[in-house]
């Protein structure tokens, strides 16, 4: 596991996947590290430079994909800094190295 930060954005690399976390309205969390960044306009107004910087650094460290809360319409980015993006809803449960994604109600 490796951790990258840029401002209020954190990237946690687990098994080659960078999980992008940031204060948001997303109900999905990675253990005690925080909420997943959200691409939608409700809380992150689409992607910002801090998210791209974290993903770029993660790619340099060997990450091959990104997990966050994808947005809808013009807020949905299928690729960030050259890495494919997947929605966190498809990763609930253990993600490796004893880490878990869960949905807070």
C-alpha cells in the first residue's frame, strides 16, 4: 500500500489500483481513510487538478486503474491521466491488503 496526497485529495494504492479519496457527498469509504472522490457536480464539480495530480503520481508508482465515484453526463470521465476509471460501487468489500470498501448509510 502506498499513499499520495495533494491538498485535500488522497490516493491509496492497493494492488495496482489507486483509490481516490476526498471529502464529498459519496457514501462510499475506504476503511478509515475517508470518502471516495466524486466526479459529479454535486460535490466536486467534476474533476479538479488535485485529482489528476494524485492519479498521475500513482501511475508513476505503477497503478494501472482508478477507483472513485463516477459522475453522470458531462461529469463522467472514463480515463484520468491515462488510467481507466471504475466506479467504486463495483468494488464494495475487500480490495486487498486487508482493506475494505464499504457504503455508509
